[in-house]
C-alpha cells in the first residue's frame, strides 16, 4: 500500500464530531450508579478511556447510510462499553498493570473487582441496548461478544504457543478485534436501513483485522511511551502473534532453538525480549505482518467502493489509512 500522510483521528471524526462528543455523556448516563465502588471504577475507566474509534465507526456508518437517528449516539456508547468490558476482563486474565499507560482496574483495586466490573459494563450495555428496541442489534452485538470470548478462550487453551499457526492467529483476531468493529459498522448502517449494511459489515471486519495486526506490530516496534504498554508485552506474556509466526518459518534451526528456550523461561528477561525481537526483525516477520495489514486495508477500501461519495465515505477511507499507518 502506498505510504502517505497518516490521517489524524480528529480528521476522521469531523463529519460526526458533535455526536462523538455526546457519546461521552451517554457513557456516563448508562453506567451511572449510586454504589460508591462502581462509581469510582467507572470514573477511572471513563477518564482513561481510549479514542472512541469504534463509536466513531458506528456514527460515520450511520451517516454514510443516510441516517439521522439520535439513537446512534446511544448505540455508539454501547459498543464502547462492550469494548471497555473486554479490556477490563483481558487485563484481569493477563494480570496487566498498565493499559494505555494508565493503571488497570486490577492494579488499582483487585482482580475480583476487575472481573465484576467487566460483568457490570456488559450488563449495562445489554440493558441500554434493550431500551433501543431493536432485537436484531442485540443479536449482532451478542454474536460479537460471544466471538470475542471464544477467541480468548481459544488462545488460553493453546497448549504449545509455538504451535500457534497463522490460521489460528487469523481466527483469533477475527474473533477478538474484527468482530466488534464489524458489528459497530453494521449496526450504524442498519439503523438507517439495509442498503449498505452488508458492505459496511465487511468493511469493519477487514479494518479490524488490519487494526489488530498493526497493534501486534507495535508491540515489536514502538516504545512504552508511544504504545501505552511496555514494548514486548506480548512476548513477556508468551503470546505468539503474526510477526513471530512469520519469522519462525524463515528461521534456521539455531534461531528456532533460541525461541524455544525463550518460551520455556517462565519469566522472560528484557535481554531475552530484545534478542527475540531482533530475530523476528532479521527473519522478515515485521515485513510480512505489514504486508498482511496492507492486504486487509485494501479489502476494507474495496468495500467502500459500494458507498456514495461524500464526506462520510471520505472519512471511512481516511480511517483505513489511520489504521494501517498508525504509530500508537
């Protein structure tokens, strides 16, 4: 894919800027609780929230489909709540202490609170979704949540991390990342009608695949200050992602034995992570992963060819560049 200036998220959000700002207020309304601990954790999560990328995709998908339904803001907040719930649960499972450079719920409170808060966010999102009154949206979002859960379980149940194949990886990221992005785009479109629902669902899936591959690349290439988590965290947790899978296909036997020794060490060292990162780079793992991210970016762009020209479609086109070229 031709390298150009990376679009800024603020540029992508321009057609729906006012609605994006209302999403934050809607998040607070949905998770409001008079129980002190829940209120404190919610305040922390909303303060440390991400960039509202999935809500942005939903809102633009609704706009490009000709919609002006005010319920789009509520639905955008709901998909962000589901995303937050998965992050809280992931951090609890991984015992992570940082997320986007901020302390996680299990670091500030405890593991049990993190699990229960993830459940609370899920339950509040379901309640808000029921209030919207669209049963088909409940089905779409429930399917995505189920896929995310199964994906994480599949990764946890892998007995030998180094036997994790590229096909396994594709199935995993389709579940844990692409499913919710696809659902966000599909719901936004379907709120306006059926015309672009299928095309935007395909767009969201391809964009989500590219997003996760780039995210896994960043773990090998960027500093903690850029990514918001320690570089090499996936390796530190013995997670095998596409750069390593691709590199191992090209490694000589000696290098493969180095990888096996690294994964046999229950507490990897910084030096070991640096050595493994060099092996991945020197054996083409980063280039291969970048090529596959570009491939999914092209698929996402192709899905947009079915949409009408206009600022909203241009914003989705910019979102492809934002995902494949992002540095944080």
